[in-house]
């Protein structure tokens, strides 16, 4: 009898967990969106000290192609202060573990902190859909969002996985072609660039063709990359169809290698497998700060706090900076990045028992205004800080969207760091492209390789 009672209690407990995982936001709480909260869930007001301003959105201005990141007012400003090893204790509570380690390890490392600005907003259909998602969308487990349409699915998050889905499903335009230039910077500052061109079709956050995520429609993104330099890597293609699920149901991927001269299914385009051509300096799930299935980790919503993060990083992403200007021994040229004080959501991911990953724990910081992941502290199986990811946030007013350009991965065990998502010496993202119906197919990729 006692065994039956215990079993019943376990079933009820699991049922309660499932209900909590799939709980919707109450109507009175969702009503805060657009009032006390911004339409996507950030706090509208300034902080008590006035060091973080009230939300002051900048509406659409500029083109969808050819516009470099810029804001004349922000870009003319001088730093309020500079953080170094000598004064880092004064700011320690607002710094990530990664930034504290960089400051304490390298005497040449510094952080120039500028006035904070909160210009980020999104097209009106995204804002409206986000309000509807607040009361309609649920997340079953970690990888099955249901009932979300077009906007951010979880503007008022209740668990750690929901902010990550906001990041994964954020508005980035209907389509995009971008240059993704990468550099493995050696401890002496030397590097060789790798040039990749990426095509993306955003199936979920599509104003032209919005579709509800449900059992019949889970696809949210299609991606195709082709490496064009250096010669030893040129001609490599990666094709990914991304769905809201796990395993083969969540991601279908193909790889074309010039050596094999054929395209093949590639289940290894996942998790902590090294991204092609990065010599192990970037895992597949570190692209866009984090991507892919969440099921290997337990996700905890730690809460919101004030942190100094890369923000309004127009200079470092712009066409006046060359790649040789970025690279310095041990760390980035810290005269270039812009840091600001902002509120962030902190999410902690801990590896589940019975699963594997190089990172035992990840601590991710998401900007409250954009839901972009801007920093990630990654710990190894000894609970030591192993890597630090830093994404330099820009706001593209023409598109009314944000991205992190460039992204940096610091490897504390080797002294190297990896720069990715840079387009300084090529062109900004083109959001006007049109792809054929069969562009994101294995057959199309095979044809491209024979031209």
C-alpha cells in the first residue's frame, strides 16, 4: 500500500512539474507589457541611481542593405571610466567571471565604459505578437515551444529555458546573407582569417508568413554556409534545417567536403563538436552565442541583475576597423570595444547526469531589451572557468533588430582567442536577398559545387 502511495505521489509530482513547464502567464501579469514593461518584457524605467536610463526606443531608420552600424550621438561619446586590474574590485559585482579573469590575468586588458543607452525596439508586428505569445505560448520540457507566433515567445519568463528560446527565435528579418569572417588569434597576436558566407531564412520570425509553432509546424530556421577562404578550407558547405525538437527531429544537417566531393548527412553538426575549419576553437553550439537543442542541460533562471556588457558596439563592428586592428596578443584590442551598464537576465545551465559536454556548466547573460545572449562563462568538469564568450551588441535601425558583431571566445587553457561573425572588411548583412524555393536543400548544394 505504501509503495502504491509513493508511486502515486511521484506521478502527481511529475504532473505538477509538467504543468509548471507548460504554464502560461496570467492575463493581469501579461498586461504589464507596454506599461511597466516594454513590449518585449524589459523594465521600462531607469534604475534608482540613473546609471541605466529609461527605455528610449529609436524607430526604423536606414536601409536593409549596405548600412554599417552607426549612431552619431553614441559614437561621439567618451568613456565615463576605464576598468583595469588596479580598480576592478570597485566594479567586481557588475562583471562576469570571464571579464574578471581577463582583467586579473592580463595587465594590458581594460574595459572602457560609456554612457548607457537603450535604443532597441522591433517592428510593430513583432511587438504585438509578443503580447499575444505571453498568454498563449507554453514550453513543454526544454525543446518544445507550442502556441508561439512571430514574436518573442516568453517575454515574462518563468524558467531558465524560456529566455534561451527568446534568443533563438528573435526577430532578425525575413532573410539574411552575411559575411562571417573568423580568426584564430595566437598568443603572439598572429592570425589567419577564414571567410565564410552565410545564407539564412527565418521561418518563425517572419512578418510576411507568420506561422504558429505547434505539432504540425516546428521548423524555424534554415541555414547554409560556404567557406571561400583560405584555400585549404574553401568549398566547404554546411546546410542546417532547424526545428523545435531534439536529436534528428530537431536538427537536420548536411556537410559538403571538397575532398569527398559529395554532400552527406552530418549528425555531428551539434553540441560540442568543433565547427568545421575552426581547429576546435568554436563548438557548433557556440554559433550565435548559443544554438541548438537544450536537452543536455538543466536550465535555471537565476534572475535579473545589473552588469557591464558589450553594447552599442558600432566602432568595433564598422568598416573603419580592419582585422589587424582587432588582434592583439592574449586578448582583443581593448581600445575598440564599447561597454555599458545594463540589466541582464542570468541563466545557469548545468549538465544533466548521463549526458556529456565539454562544459559542465554555462552561465549566460541576456540583454533585457533584446533577449540577445551577450556573455557566457563556460566551466569544465573540474568547475574551472574554461572559456568566456563575449558578443558585441549592435542595433540595426534599418531592420529594427540586434545582433552580436563580432563574437569572441577566450580560451584560458591555451592563451588563444577566437573571433567570429566579423564583416568589417566586406559588407554588412543584406536583408533584401531572395532565395529560390529549393535553395536550402542538399540537391541545391550539390549543384553549387559543380558550377
